[in-house]
C-alpha cells in the first residue's frame, strides 16, 4: 500500500483493547472512525489512555482489535511510519541523530531512499516548516519549540496520510504554540491530536473524542 | 587540524604511551607504574572534568580493540616476578600491568579530549569509513556515539539536581555514596530513554538495519595517515627492541 504526497486516508479502528503485562486492561474496546482529511481531537484527564491509544494506533504497542486504513487492515504490532506517523510528547526522544537533517532523513532512508535523496527530502521538509537554518544543528541543543518542529519534520518527511500528535503544544511558549498550530491547520492529511489544550483543539480540530479510564465517553462536534 | 583528526590523535597518543610502557617499564617496579599511571588518570580527570568522564569513556570505547591488544601484550610481556606487594597486599603482576595500562590509555584519551573539543559521531564515522569498515558497523557506532551525548545530558541533569539540594556542601563520604546512587539513576534513566528512542526509531520504519550516516566522505588528507602510521611504527620498534633483548 502506497500513498502519494499530500494524500489523505480514512482510518477505522474497532475493538482496540490493550493492557500492560501483569496489569488490568487499560484500553477497553475502543471504536472510532477518522474521515479522510478530518482533524480529530482526543481529550481527557491524565492517565485516561490517550497516549497509549496513539501508541496502539501506530502499532508500537500490540493491541487487539482492528486498524483499517483506506480499506486495508494494518497488521497488529507492526509500526509503519509511512502510513501512520506519530509525533511523541517528548520531542527529544525523536532526535537521536547528531544533526537535525539526519534525524529528518532517518525515516526516508528506512523507506529505501538513497542517502542523497533522503537528505534532499529532509531539507525540503525543513524548508517547508521554516527551520532550514537548523539542518546542521544538534537536535538536543534546540529550544522546546524548535525540537517540536524538528520532530514534526522527521515524521512528515515520511509523508504519512494519517498524523498522530501527542500533546503537541505542551511546554511551548505563546509564539511557538501559535506557529505550530498554524502549521497543523495547513497540513493536508488526516490528523489525531491528543491534548489537554482545549483552545488548540478548537482551533485545529472539527471533532473531539473525550476519553476516561481507557474508554471513549463521548464524541463532540466542535 | 587537531580537532579534525581527533580520533587519530587519540589512537596515536594511547599507542605511544602503550609503546613507551612496553619498551621502558621493565626496569620500574609495578608499584611505581601503578602509582604513576593512577596519578596520570587523576590528572586527566582533573583536566577534563567530571562531566567529561562520559566523553573520555566514549573515546575509550572507540579505542576498545586497541586497548585490548595492548592489555594482552602487557599480560604476556614476561617477567620472573609473579606477585608484588602493594600497600601490604599481594597482587599478581599481570593484573597490575593490565590496570596500569588501562589507566595510561585513560590518561591519554582524557588528555586528548581535554586538548581538543570532543570526539564527535561524525568524526568517528568518517574515520571508520576511511578504514573501509562495514556500513553496519559505521552506522551502529555512529548512533551509539551519539547516544553517549544523551547519557551525558542525563548525567548533567542528575548531578545538577543533587547540587541544587546542597550536595556540594555534604561530607566527602556522603558525596561518594550519592555519586554511586546517581550512576545507578543515570543507568535506569538511560534504559528508559533508550526504550523510548527505540520506539521513535521503529515508528519511523527502523526494522533492525540502520541507514548509512549522511556524512561527506571526502578525500583523505595525508595527515590522517601520518598519525596512525607513526603510532604503529612506534609500537613495532618497541616490540622489536624487546624481542631482540
């Protein structure tokens, strides 16, 4: 299954259930549908299962249930950044290479691009997000806002049709937050954003899922 | 020039020190060797600073096979004396020599790092490329070297948290105990951090084979060859002179 640049996809999840080993079930049969190009907010108190659900949706955690992307079922427990991309809550965890451009090129290289083509794709993505000047910087030495943008570029460089974001506006100053939200609003793909930032949800998302204790309590149109 | 060719400088420095020990130290007693090299280690630590210990280890990790080679040579150097008394404790000579050699190498690496800035992942990757190391080894070393910077930051965080709560005013014994505790804390944090980095890698398509680092290989300057050639020559001369005796 391949997706062209800017392609939007619909994602249907049914019966997503997950429990950490030796503990009670944490996510209890979550069902939801993400329309093509839709922006979905995921809100709820700490520990309600938002981040765990995102990890299950990417396939990083092996949950039971089905994930169907554009009519094709994704295998459980097999993450694939080319289909569903995840920007982690802590952007530092995503910046493990010596320079930002290498971090952004890491995904495209794993997709089989040559080092030269991957570098070109990475530089293009950095330019798109307005951080081309940070290409040769060490990701760990950037500000929080710059790290968040670099992490976003690293995911977008794989051009996933569905983008998941875990607390994208946490610990950002007003200017960085506004810039990030502008970028998210302009992105063409489908998007799920887990956050406590209700104002950001209102600005970016058209629908909101409210989670509590591993379940979806309600769905609201914003 | 030094910062560009730092890995070679470190290899050369530790090689020369190892060679000097092989060629000249039979005349000295192991006790003096151990004391001298321990002092050198302390000097390197003081020059490089505690927060650079991980950097020194990074250099030592890069020199690992080389250190092993020299340690083996020290072990089999041959000596009639089997045990030496140091501060009233009988210690086997090969053990003392191995420890002294490691300390000497540590000193050389520490001084090298204090002299230049640090051994960067790119510098090491370039060096490995130049000696035609397999791409998988280059990529793994590249990532591992960079992870040490992450560990150094974790260590800084733990250290500053302890100092902010008055550790620098505590008694020395308590500080040493806290240091050991901090090392354990950094180990645990590094495992947790490594786990999350692993997730981030898998989420971006990593399936067990690291991509080739994006570094410009470029032409190989003559200076890159001179230092290791010089180092190898010194070892060869030292070993030959010992053999002829």
